[in-house]
């Protein structure tokens, strides 16, 4: 099948997943997928620009077994369209791949979970800086030189996250003790979440090392910002997820200055920028962004509030006592889950990364 035909199948399945008869099922699956007891949103409350939107649908369509039918949506779709849909769609799976461009849009990819190599044609733009890709593939034929096709979205990872990704995979292997096939079909959404959390922690450690503030602004004109970033030779794309999230590293060779930008559809986050450089970018994007989105104020209030958890001491006061360390970590774990559940709401909330920084908890 052509890439265009496969894209049509995927688009049909996305529409199918939003059918009225699946409303309760998709919400139950969404709660399970989030692995977060504090996440209370139902799926239709999530914007299509949210970075989790495509991730969840990918899992729900191809890997999740519906309680009502005991089949996946992909299986149901094949049964209704077997004359035009390849049976291999039922066995599609997502994994992490090394990739090497052969020529044009043709690549050789190696599944690092299953240790299998494939040939594939990728129409999407693959960032040159990327070293690993998250792909869902459909096997086209079984031979020594396996051919496959991509279905759904791509996530590209820069080489600086290679170690993080391999560590995440190792942790999953130890926890599940299952075969690579089962891990890809049943646990990839757990792997993906773990990778994203670990990348976030790496970035937060960089924030602590540089001891510079993270500053966020609301995005008014996403495309305009993206165009300006592409023209900036000091910014280098390091991660791109289906145009839902792009991360750019900043480096000024003459000044030996480092920083990074996280660009979402509705916000841009500046990490570790020198104050003068940050002001230059704010001026550069002045017509494309609005007021600063701050979590720091509410986080600072919490840090100075007396809490029963700490015998009527504030977290700032409690950090001086070893006996509160375990309780502090337990509370921070809950705060991380709560913060994660509110990331798409564009509302200030207690930022656990800011809390850790202020309390010197690494």
C-alpha cells in the first residue's frame, strides 16, 4: 500500500475512535493510559494540539483491547474493511528505532527493542539531528530484508537523550520481564511516558546546574514564532513530536552561552537563558507572545505556608529537619502528578521543579 493509502486508514481510525458508542470506553481507557490518579479530564476535553492527543489515540486504536468487544479498534476496522485494509494492521506495533538514511525518503531502521532491521520509506521530515525515532510500523513482507510502512505519528529524539531512552527501556525490561513483542504491544505507552518524564528530569537538572529561571509566555502566533526560530542560526532543533512540541537548543559560540526553548501550540518556555539574551528573544517575538505565564508565585506561597504535614512548619522551615525528608519526597511525588495533570490547562499551579530547586532537593 502507498503511504497516502495508509494515512487514510489512520485518519479513518481516528474518526472511528471518536464514535458516540465508544464515548465511555475511550474515557476509561484515557484514565488508564494517563497512569495518574489526579488526572480527571475526559478525552474530549483534550485539545488536538495537546502533545498527549496523538500518543493516546495511537495506543487506544492499535493496542488497547476494548472491554465491550474484546478486540482492538484496528481489528474491528479490518473486519469491516478486509477487502481494502491489510490484515497486517492488526499486528502493527510501536517501538524505538535507530535510523539511517539510504537516499531521499528511504531509510534503514533498526528496532532496538526487538533487534530487527527494516527498510522503510518515510514521507515526514526527519530532523537531521535526531538519532532515535518512535514509530508505529506495519510489516509488509517477511523475508531477510524486511520491508515495512509507517502508520501514525513520528517522534524524533536527539542524540543527547540516547542514554535516557536506553535507561528507560532497561527499567521496563526489569519490571515487566516479558518478551520484546509483548513489551511493544502492551507496555509501549508506559515506556513512552517514562522516557518523557526522564527527559523532563534531565532538562530540570540542567536548569539547576545553570541556576537560571524557566520563563514561559503564551503563544499568540505559533507559525510566526516557528518561522523566526528556523531563521535563527543559534537555535538547533533537538526534538520534534508531530508539530505538537518542538525543543530547540540555543548556543552562542562567541559568548559561550547555552539555553533551550520548548515550543508548544499555546506556550513557549525559555530555559537557562542569559537575561539580556532572553530580553532579545522577547523583543523578537513581541507580536507573537503575550504576558508571562508564571507558576513561581503560587509555588512560593506554598513554600511559605505552614502545613500540618510538617507539624505546622512551612516547607522552607521543614527542609532543615531530616525527619521530614521522607514526607517531603512523598508530597513532591503527588505534586508532580498534579502538575502533570494540569499542564494543558494554561493555569498557574504549584511547580514541583521549582519546589525542588528552592529546597535543594535533587
